[in-house]
C-alpha cells in the first residue's frame, strides 16, 4: 500500500461481469495504483478474478472516446454535445417522417445491464422512438431462461437461483461457473464454493461437451453431444417418474400440471436419450435417482443449454426437475432472491413482467419477447425493402457484429444504413459504422449499483459505490445522454412544445439515478417497513462501503409467484407443443448416432459440431483492449480432439480453416482430449481485424470471430434465441501462404 499523502482507498463493486466482486482500489491523485479483492465484502469475501484490472485499463485507455465524434471522409471529427444531440434527433425524426416510425431500430448490448443509468433512462428513450424494431443481446443469451420464468412463475426475472452454499448435489449442464462466476447465478469465488460442497460430503456433476474448468473440480464429468441436452433432461424426468421418485413436497399444494408433465416425458426413456446424447442409459438412471434422493439438490444450466435449438425446452425441464423433486424453494435447492430493490415485486402488474409472441418480425415471422425481436433477424430487417424496413439504427453499449450470428452479414447491413448513432466509448467493429458516437463516462466515473444482478445472486446483499473519479466538465453520463435524446425526440413545435420540453429538462436535472435508487431502497423489502432504526436507504449504503449482508436465500412460495392463480405452471402449453419438434428432430427409430450430430465415424459429410467457450480473462468482446488481459499465449484457438485431428492429418499449432454455411475463418489448432470427439470449440468475442476500428491492443491480438461461422437461421424456434452451439462445420488445413495481418487498419486521428 502506498505511503503517499495523496493515496486513498476506495471500495466498490467490479462492474465487468455478473459476479459483483468487491474491490479495493488504491488511488494516488487521479491515478489508480492497485486493485485488490475486498476481504470485507460480505458477498465476495476477497475473491477477485483477473478481469478487475480492466477497470483501470478502461479508465486510462487512450483509445476510449471522451467527447462526441462524427464520421467524416477519412476519419472522425470532434463535435459538441448539443450539436450531436440535435443532429441525432433531427436525423431520426426525418427518417421516421419519411418512412414511418419503424424505420428506426434500436439495439442494446449487455454492458447496459451493468449501468444503473442505462437501465433507468433507457426505457424512456425507447418509448420516445415509438418503434417496434427493438433488439438486444437477450436473444443470443438468456432468453430461454426468461421465457421459462414467465410461463412457469409469472415474471421474466423470477429466475430460480441455485443455493450453492447449502446444496449437497450440484448438477451443472452446459455451464462453466468457475470461469463465469455464475451467469444468471451471481456467485463470486466459485472454486471455493464448489470445494465447500465436496468438503461437506456433497457431489458436483458436470455434463458438457468439453471438460471445462468447472468439470476439472467436479466429482464427475460426462460428455454430451451438442444440442441434445433436451433428451437428457427428458430422460432424467422420465426415470424419476418411472421410479416413483417424484416428490414435490410442500410445492404440491400449488403446482399445476404434474400429471401432464409425467405423460409428456413418457416417450423419452434413458435408452432413447443415450443413443443420441452419448451419455449411457445407466448413468442417466443413476444421476436421476441420486438427484431425487438427495434432500438438498439443485440443477443449473446455462449457455450450452440455452443457446441451442431447444433452449426454451431445456430451461423449462431444468426448472421442472427442481419442482418435481421438491428442490425448488428449498434450502440447498433452487431458490428465489429478495433483493433490496425488488424489481420483480415492483413490476408484477406492469409490462415489465414480460410477454411473448404478441407479434412477429416483418421478414422472417419470428416471435417477439417483451417487445424485442430476435437479433438474429436484425440484418434481414435492414436489408429487406418494404414498409417497416430499418433505415436508421441506434446502438447502446453493444457490439453485435461480434456477438450475434453471421456477424459478417450484419456488418454489411450496418454499412447500408441511412443513419446510425451509437452510445459507446469505443470505435469498435459495430460503432465504426455510426455517423455519430456519443461516449458516456467510464465505470470509475459514475455511481454504481447492481439493479439486475442482485436479483440473480446466491445471497441477498446490497452495495452502492459512488463515483471514484469526477468526470471531466464536458463529459456526460449515459443517463444524461439518454435523457437529452429523449427530450429532443419528444419535443414538439410551438409554445406548448417548448414549455413541455423545458419541464422535462427540469425534471431530468432533479431526477438522477441516486434519487431513484434511494426511493427503491426505502420502499423495498428492507426499507422503512422494517422500522426506522434498521431501514435501508442510499445513505445507509453509503455508510457501509463494503456492502450490507441481508442474509441467505429463504423460501418464499407461493407468495412470490406472479402467476394470476399464484400457482406454479409446470406444463405450459407452448412448451408442451414444442416437444413435437424434439420428436421430429430425434425420432425414436433413428440410428444411434445421427449424421447431423457429427459423431466421429458416422457423418458422411465429416462435419464437426462447433461450440463456444468462456475464458476467465475475457468477457464477450469487451475486454480485449486491456493489455494485461490479452497478454501471453494466443487464447483464440480451436480445440479439437486428437482422434478428429488425426483423421484430418492435422497437427498441434497448425492453422486450420473452419467453414460453415455462412462463412469461414482461419485459426490456430489446439489438440486436446478436453473436448469430446466430433466437436470443435472456438471462444466467443474475438475478431478484431476489421478495418476502421480504434482498438490498438485488441487489433494486435485480433483472433477470429466465432460468429462469422454461426448461422442466423439456426434458432430455437420457440423463443427466437440464437443457436450458437452445435453449428455443423467443416475443418481442413489452411492453405499455405502469408499469415493473416496482426490487426485492422487504424483510421486517421480524430480532428478537432
């Protein structure tokens, strides 16, 4: 620790992933000296992953924009804030006047969820656009979880959270929480939490096409062919019912559909699942019986299960397993949080509760969810002419060129727009197409409170962190940017319009995120209703810089249910109907290893199945401009089993060409038995080789984008979520010749 008189210690939450790790940041003047885990944080207890150093790197990054810029021939020029706000609003209004409201589209990336300002002030801006063409990263991620929660429990955010700190049987399907620290299960320090399960005599079982970092710490790991998890889950339920192990316990009094579910899973015995999944029938039977007979057990599934053709069914069946065995709303099972700001309870009777399939997208007829269309069809809506064609787009904190399927096609679509504006502080693979970029303050320059991730945490806590550094005088927070744009979009001509605009600006100056947070805390479950002496408020959190522990998750059903009848709907009709798609895809009389699965020795086409993978020093495409997080050996490699490599006469470290229906990439091969035969894995978020980006570090460690291979037509038909895992690809040695360039072409400097 520095002995300088200017040295100070600050305690806040790392805002770079879902884990909510407490950090201790030492500063000297305007410089960050050190970032450490906060041992006094009641939630993370000193744990910190390498990503936290990215907080300093973002703050100091010379590539980060700090004022608005306009794209001009040959580069970018600086513009003033009012000029930028006026131009964005004028261009959007003009396009809507000429082509209709839906000619403007909006896309929000997942960094928005890490900003209280974006969460609070984004919805009013969306309403001011009055467009139906809304998209977000939701439909390449957790949409199946939200649909299952809505249909079963009545609210899209009423997601069951594994009570990992008290469970004795943790079944993990298609997830790698050691690297993600949870994901829809905020749980910092998962290695410690998993070891604690084993230390108390419990078991950790992982089912995944790769022997992940989590699997390395588990009691058991079983390979499964990508895209077949639905059959495993159906078989587990089949065995539980067939063995008379179904015991919902106290849940039985408020569960609808148990006999219907039993009948629905009857055609899917373990033998049928084993033939396709690769998981032996005896293993499925044993896991089902051990799970059902363990008093404190929970099953958790994530990206591998949700971003596949049957994502909605997978997450439904995961929830059903917990319900049927009585593990839902039970200590050590899957439970619901009660956060200090209870956005589930607050929105129980509003549109924020969620809705599904009220309308369909214009071009491909895909279902909306809570007002958003699947982002896999965004390029279609831009490129297809006709009424409702997107001609202008606003993006906020997102990089869909790298994070959504067939990114090259979306790249081309963005280049064709009449106008594009981005709220972002980087010129990245997506925002390079913008005509104007409005950069918000960085994560250390704004107040922080995790509104969403407290809803998904394995323990109830609350923590507020004031801005560590004062922003520059000419900087703007994201909520200020959104507020100014909203005011201009809603402005109407004439005296009455000017008066209304003035009133809105006055409200904006007074209504800040701090005011909303304080109101939410005071009226929440730990607020004044507990009594004045121990009430929770923003002031109380400011006096507790390490955070406040509000206790473990506690049983709360049926009171917490938002369904109209206050019952769990175990067999919702849309999910039951979707089982017909499983029957059609995996008929009971099919051969043991269908060609479509690409199992070694059975696929006439020689296809492998492509899956992604998470990495501890990476978070989607965000963190690759941090030199400390990308240094060392090349991490953007293709993992392949030795048998598959030998069959193709490939060697370790060799560059290979991986091709799918939509494109191809060249990448270094890494041969390893941690990946199952018939499968190949490329990590997500790389591909910083596009011309015109301003990411100096990332472009020198460009890698390739796995989403240049994923297919925008490969979807979960029920939810519209992208099927990013299980994409059939061909693999061959790359043609000899010059190696690819290190990075993209850097544009001329920004002019004043």
